[in-house]
């Protein structure tokens, strides 16, 4: 299990960086910037060294990727119910992601911003959860059809 944990952690690092770069590229265009911005304008303007901002952002993105890559191992806890796995995964990813997003300067530490960002996280999580459930149901139905056909 320790080896799988390390492999998932290492696998998640470059995925997080890639995702972070692409998301912030989209935001840079959305903000009307003429240059790439690795974080929010408020966060970037708080530092006089853009190289430090980019380096810190890359570190945060890598940790976000590792968080989600490692958290998926929760679903391999066979002695847990699906409800317990899902709730644990949700809580771990929510707390980890919100902490990293705050460090990245994505939202100020106040109740309104935190509530808004948690709501966005919940909506995105539910979209992924429902799509995963639908995909799993289709796979189970296909397996059941093959079993019936081979009888």
C-alpha cells in the first residue's frame, strides 16, 4: 500500500501542474491580461518577484494533483461502504483543496468567499460523482449482459 501511495503521489504531481497551468491560462484570458498570470491579480501584485509567484503556484498545483491522485485510493478500502468511501473522499479533498486554494491566493479568508468556493467545489464534485456513477452503472450492465449471454 505504501508503494501505491507513493506512485499515486508522484503521478499526481505533473497532472496538477498541467491542470493548474491550463486553468490559469484560461483565467488570464478571462481577466483580459496581456501576459500569463499564474494566480489571481491580487496574489500576483502582492509580490515584486513574478518568478517566486510562478514557482509557488507550480508547487501548489503539484500538491493539488497529488492530493486528488492519492485521495482516489480511499475508494480501494474494500471493507468500507461506498457511502463511507465517498464521504471520506469528499471531506479529504474538500479540506485539502480549500487549504491549498487559500495558500494560492484564490480566495480571501472570509466567510463569504469561503462559502462561495465550497459551494463551487460541491457542485463540481457532484458533477464528477454523478458521471462516475453513470459510467459504473453502464459498465455493470454491460458485464451482466455478457454473463447472461455466455450462460
